[in-house]
C-alpha cells in the first residue's frame, strides 16, 4: 500500500454517529469524545480531532484497537455519498459522451473497427434520488431521475468491482471512480470540509465518471453492424486490388466465420457478457475475455 494511502487510513474522515445511526463528517460533530461516534469497520469508539494545523479527522480512542482495525476508507466514502445524495439538492453531474464501438476481422485477419457517436457529454441535475435500492432484481447504489430519463450511478473502487448489470430492462449505468479521493482527502486544506470535497469531486471531476452500460435500440445496433460489414468488404476489396494473390491466404479459413461482428465479450472465468466497448476485462470479476 502506498505511503499516502496508508496515512489517509489513519485519519478517518467519516464515522457512524451513535445517537442517529447515520454517517457523519468529522466537522458535523463535537470535538473529542463528545462526538459520540464509532468506527464504521470495528465499531469501537472514536474521538474527533478538530485542530488548526492538521486536517480534521477521527481517531480510535484506544491505540491497540486502531492497530487491529481494518478500516475501509472507500466503504465509508461510499456510505457518505449515499447520505449526501438524499440530503442535498440541486446536485448536477456531467454525463460523459458515449460511442458505440464494434470490432471484427476481415477474411485476411485484418482488424476493422468503427465507432458510432450516441451522445455528446452533457450536464444534468439528479432528481428523485433513491440510494442502495433494487430494480428488477439488481442492486444499485443510486437511481435518479433526470430531464433525460432515469440513470444509475455505481461507486467504483478496488475492493468493490462494478457489475455489468446489462439486462433487458435498459437502465443506463455510469460509474464514479472514488479511488483518487484517498489522496484528495489527505492533502486538502484544513478549512475545506470533507463533504464539500466529495460533492465537488462528483460534480466537477469529469475524468472519473465512465459509462458502464448504455441501452441502445436494436434497430440502431443492426444499422451499425451493417455499416461495419460494409467497411469490412471495402477493406477486403482494397487488399485484393493491391495484392491479387491475397485469397491464397484463405485456404484454412472457415467461410462461416468471415466478417463475424464482435460486439460483446464473454468472460473466461464467470461467463459474464459485456459490451466490447468497455475493454477486455470483465466488469464483474476483472478476468480477461475469452479468445
């Protein structure tokens, strides 16, 4: 574990407030043992440290407990986000642009790919927010209504890989990578609140929001696949025109596999399927796709 992350784990920014049983920022409670808070991981007592030189943080009351606590910073960040999204209003995020990516090979083994723009990046306000909720049998961190329709947000960190959730219900899903928050919380100014930092990170850090699943009409997919086949045929014709003997390379090629469009990948470990546009690693277990 890197030094900065190790240091951040000893300065707990969020804890469970015993009287209300809710997650709180260290700046929301009284200093010292009057904070009435416990550690989200080991459930032991914490004290709130409101100094003027170091970033405000919680600390374990007993040092021997701290040594054995497996505190998860990112779990507490996720839980704090779930609280903030249901208590704050006018939260807006930048939805990233999305391109539908298709890839295949020509009869001569040449890779061919094409991207079809689906939507440009746009900013939207989250309305009617529900957190930690089920929809059609799948658990989502956040489901919110926007002016463009419903969208789901999943919080992504190494300890909690994102599931694909691709299904026929067509709920759009984006992920928020919260891993960089460890160093941001550690190195923030003393007068900046943790909650303010979390909200600013979510609303203004465009690079950490990614598409996980974008439902598309079957007619659109068919049109894209036809255009890819046209590009494959064009590439093959150009090769055959430049190299008249190119077809001699096809002696061992199965004609049924020619111009097969590869728009989805299947996991070599858990058999999960996902859109090829999202890379070769399985969104569920992070194993590689089948060859």
